[in-house]
C-alpha cells in the first residue's frame, strides 16, 4: 500500500483551552470551513467540552476525541475518566501519551501502554504520541527513543487492533515552541516508526498505519510536511484553536 492509499488524518489537540460555550462556535466553524475535506478530521477537546462538541459536530465529518483516559474501568481514581465514560458521551478518539502528560503528570510508557489497551478494548481510536527531547536529538538517539516508546507503548496490542491506532510523532522540542521539524526530519522519524511497526507486526501493517507529525504544524508549513511519504497527517495544537488556520491544514491534507 502506497501513501496515496492511506487516508490522512488531521487532528486538533485543543489542550486546556475552550469552555463549553466557546466550544460550540469553534466546532461549528470548523465543520463549515472543512466541509470540502478529503481526509479525516478530528478535534480532541477537554473532557467538559466533549458533550457540546459532539452535539455541534453531529451528522458532520468532524469527529470528537478526548486528550487522556484512565486504564481502569471504574473505582477509586479521583479525577480520572474511564474509556466507557468517553464512549458514552460520543468521543471516538483519544490522545494517549502526549509529551505534556509525560512531562507534567508522570506518564510512563507502562501507563501509556495500559491506557492504550483499555481505550482499544472499549472501542476508542487511539492517537498514540511518541517523540524525543531536544537533548536526545542532540545526542543522536532519536531513533532509539522513538523506537523504544513505540515498542513499549504497543506491547500486547494485537495486530487486529492496529487499525484503531494512529501514531503521532511529536518531537518535544517542536511542541508549542514555533520550532518545526524539517519535512525531512519528520519524514525520517515517521519512517523509523513505520519500520518498528513492520518489525513488531508485518509489512502490511506498516504500510497501512497512519503516522502523523505534530509540533508547531500550521497553515504555512503543513503542505510541505504532509507531502512527505511517511507523514500521513498532523496533530495540531495552537493552530487548531483557530478554525480558519486549522481548515487550511485540512485543505493541504486533502490535496
Ligand atoms: P503545537 O501545534 O501547539 O506545537 O502543539 C502540538 C501538539 O502538542 C499537538 O498535540
């Protein structure tokens, strides 16, 4: 399967932005402005915004996701959200292992793996984030780091679940910094991840899986990044908060 056989996925990660009231207009605008999309369009929103976002996107091509999920089904886990809870309110996707969760909230590859399995078991689609720190890139261990994360995070995920997994390559140094990986760096890293999938699963699985780039992707640089053979879409932070900008990225992915 060539890149052209993989459908691009452009996902917004709103992070801790928007309230239920501002969500409605932002989703409605995104739906309208991306009406011509020839790629999958997803918005991953804060937990309390999921219900209004699902309602505002109802019947449209825009799908709604969450930004984290706990791995237990229920119980004494104050402040956490289960996969079934997300499903019931209409979330279809969930971001897992974002570097901000790893950096600020003690997320490890072990918990990322547990969350990934729980989300897949519940029927959610997972956007699994991996990526190296600046020191790691400078030390020349990018390939080792992203390979290790991919292997550990997907441990015991069976081949038939892989169709519900998107991997987002997000170099930590490029997130929210305005620094973007060059298209060549993004392509190389996404290619390394694809190679790991081939080793873990099969050539077919590697050719079929969607691998996004994330890290200061915007309406100005998206086309160049998305043109690369291994880059199948984007996970967009800041620019996803501005529907006009996000729509331009969707347009670039639809060409
Ligand atoms: P920015 O696009 O704001 O750099 O954020 C990227 C990101 O973290 C998406 O998950």
